C-alpha cells in the first residue's frame, strides 16, 4: 500500500495526495461490496458533480480528473485498498484469538500475584460478615492468600446464592 502511494499522483503535492488517498480509502472501506471499477466510477462521478457546483473538497482535481494517468493511478490505489481490507478481514480471527489469549494471560498473572499477597481489609471484613450471616465456621485467614480468600468468598456465595444480595 505504501509503495503504491509513493508512486501515484506525481503532480500532486504532499497534502493533495494525502487528502485524495485518505478519501479513497474511506470510500473503499464503505463500499467493499462494490468492484474497483464501480468505486472508481462513483468517485469520479461524485467529484465531477461537486466540481460543477464549485463545492469540491479537491478543487485541484479539475485539471486532472479526465486524464488517463489520474484514472490509472486512482484505479491502482483502489485495488490496493481492496486488497488491504480483504487481508485485514482474513486476519480478524487471528487477532481475536490473540486478544483472548492475552486476556487469559493477564488473568492468570493477576491470580499469581494475588496468591502471594495477604488478604485486604475489605476481603477480611466481607468474609467475616458472610460467616456471621450464614453461621459458617471461620477458617484461619492469617494463612490464606488474597486469592484463596477470594475463592472462599466465592464458594460461600455460590452455596448461598439465593440470599447473598441481602447482606446487612
């Protein structure tokens, strides 16, 4: 994509080239169901229409819009954009799998960290209140880690899932 961007529109300055390329990329993204020739025709027709009304965002295209070089460069860029978006779509399952893996990894690392830390005051207080509410014998929390206490609280809540929202 970047190689073709350097090769096309040699008569445009940097800002003009960037504006046209960004517009074309957005147009391709919106119209992926169309062929490159239909997208090209849509772009050219729209620009001619706006040039006639003197409201085009690319007024410099008036000199180039009918030239073979401009149409060829635009066609090449549209084809490249279509390839880019098709490739990106094929990569989506891999990217989603990587995100899921990273999420699992972060959760695992968080649990490893929690297994080495002492329970928080909030956890101790909450555990104490749950034990009183459900008349459960307390375990020795001094030897439990933050992770162990979290799991113990979860176990109590799952056993008494009907009433756990009514803690005083």
